[in-house]
C-alpha cells in the first residue's frame, strides 16, 4: 500500500476490509453458480495440476533460438558450426543405413540406433 501512497493505518485497514468484502462477494457468486450447475469444488490436487491458463494460445510463432547469445559476432559462427555438425551427422547416418560403420558419429550428438542388417533365424 505504501507504493500507492497509502501510509496511514486507518486508511490501510479500510482498504483491506473493502478488498476482503469484494473477494467474499466473488466467492459467493462462484458458490451459487457451482450449486446451480451441480459442480463440486476443484480440490487442492486438481487445482495444483491444472494448466495456468488452458485457453491461452501464444501469438508468437517465429523461429526458435539455436543459442542464447546477444552478441551476433559470437552467435553466427556457433550456428554455422552447429549446421555443419548436423549435416555431417545426417551423412554419417545415411552411411550407417547402408552398413558402412567406418566413420564415428560426431561427438556431442546422440547417434541414432544402429539399423538391422540381418535377422537371426531360429527354430530350424
């Protein structure tokens, strides 16, 4: 309240009581509405596990950041390095699908599962 220039304890108490009265009115309306619709209270666990705003749709649909760096001179070479690393990984992955395992997968990336080149035959 001091941020709004309310310093006297009497005025502070008056405003506090008005806020509490307003909240009680809103709660009463919600209780009446729940009773009419025969809906129970949400409960602590359900309230904690629900999304903050389930109807929120983000307005932004731009590109995701590759890295968090304000300095463009540092960000651009890093992104170029990453693109080269991903390109190398795709090429090695294609070689692996053909059965050529001579080249290791680039460090720092998770390799894909090795392809099945043959299936064992059981029960002859």
